[in-house]
């Protein structure tokens, strides 16, 4: 299942963890994954 839509928006301030593919990850880990995914997309779309 594709969960890219979760990485397109910012998390609200009160969120402390996220469940992704049945695993609980911390807010910090989610933000790190979000940053990596955005970098990959930026590199992919460069002409």
C-alpha cells in the first residue's frame, strides 16, 4: 500500500507518534523519513 500522501502534509503539533504499516514510529523518526522522501522526489524531478 502506498502511504506517500502521509508524507505530503505536515503533522499537527500534538502528534507524538504515527502508525505506519502496523508499526509505531516516533514523530522524530517520521519527520526524518519525510525529509528523505522529499529529497528523493526533488532529485527525481530535476531536469
